[in-house]
C-alpha cells in the first residue's frame, strides 16, 4: 500500500517512459544531514579524464520532445567516475560520516497531513511487477511504496545488498548523491557533461555504442527484455541491477552509460530547456541547466535531470537508454532503479 493516495504522488519520469514512479514527497521539511569532512579532494583514482570538446546535445531518436531540438554545446574538460557509485563505496561513506539517507528518515507529519500515523514510517519506491499484462497508462500498477526499502534493502526489508557490493547503489535521493559527492571531493555532473561523456566522441548516434541496439548480436547494456512490466526474460543476463563493468565500456572507458540504473545530474529539469538553448543561437559553453524546474506533466513539482535509463527501459514503453534522451526525478524521491556517479573539473 502506498503511503498516501497515488494521485498525490508526482511522476518521476517523462510520460511514456518505462521508469515512472511514486514520489516520497519529502519536499517541505527534510532533517538536516550530519556534518562531515571532505576526503580525497585530489583523488582521481577510478576516474576517466574527459578532454574538452564540442558536441551536438539532444536526440532526434525516440519518442520524447523534451530532448529536441539538437543543439551544439561546448564542454570544458573534467574527470568522471568510470562506474556508477557502488554499494561498497556508498557504505564507506556512510560508515565514515554517519549519514542517514532520505529513505531511512521518518516522514514529517506536516508533509502528509492526511496520512494515518502508522503509515508515517521510513521507506521508498520499489518496482513491483504485476502478475500479468496490464494497461501501460497506469504506472501505479508496477510501482509501490515499500516501508523499510532503502539503500541497504533496495527491494524492501527482506532484501539485501550482501553479495552485491559491486552493484550500483540505489534508493538514493538527489540530496543523498550530493552528500556523497561533497564527501568525496567531487560533484554531480551537469546534464551536458554527462551526455558529452556518454557519447564517447560518437556524433549524434542513437546509442552510446553506435547506430544498432546490438553489436554482433550481443547486448551492450542492462535493459528490459520480455513483456513489460510483468515479465522480464533477462535475456541480457539480468532482471535487476547488474554489477558495474558487466557490459563493455564506451569509447572513453566509461561503463554503464546506458541502462542498469538512472544517474542523477546536477541540473534542474525543464521540458522546454533545449528549445530555450536552441533559440539562444550561439553554441552554449558549459551550460549549467535552467534556474528553475517545470514539468508540464506534473506542474508544481520541481525535478532534477536523470540520464542513462535503467534495467527497466524497453522500447515497448520507452527507450531512454539513448544518450540524448532525458529523464527526471523529484529530488526527495529514491527508487530501486536510480543511482549516480561523480565528476571533478580538471582544476580541482
């Protein structure tokens, strides 16, 4: 059962996207996080150096209008984590700082005035496939609020990350990713940095690896096969998250820039942002995203950009594992299909 009526939960992602969900709606009052010191401010081990360059940002492939028009962007050089942040890495952060993630905090009664007190318990959003085929018009048929779901127990209290230390950490809200990045002496990538790195120098190709979904008949990313949302045949070897580096890297040596888990970016999400960029006329240099958020599918709920798609992406419902495609998430929401990776500028 969801914490409050599903009509009060905003969509996490674009309409017609496979990765929609239910927001925890912890927007009004979030407890202060504990203080902690930065570590490894000069550390670039496990990162890939991305040289500066120009590229065409956005996509004319796929079903979404928010990734159009394609426009030219310049990005200065930076370092990027070769993989998503793993459970083992996030655990070191938590042990070092005592940090408590959003999903582990008790919801504030003021944020849920209509919820019975017994429902105000820590928890998060979990993909919960139905027993059979359902209408794809109602995302609540495959998403559920699960008490006790958090990064240690991504599927709920009975689940565990034991043996999955090298899987990407999930059930992290945007502020959790921000907290980890600060501790590590890094930051979250801008949307432009993320897409530039994901493309690996391939110009305006639909996929991170080129023009075809498979290369020589082999899957190149952890996505959804079978019948969405009720049956994942796991033809690619995984029905849920996969260990990092399970699939080939892109040309820059970055892993899982498509599929596996969505990745938080620093930018606010606006559906019309690319149109604004194109109207500016001159190529943008290091765009930082819009100053605010607007999602016409969910007015009044601020969103942050997510990129890369997840193990739930499928062309039956979406294909947002494409580098130019865009996702979005309410910053206070954590799910079992979203994680992050970090970057550093060359000067840092």
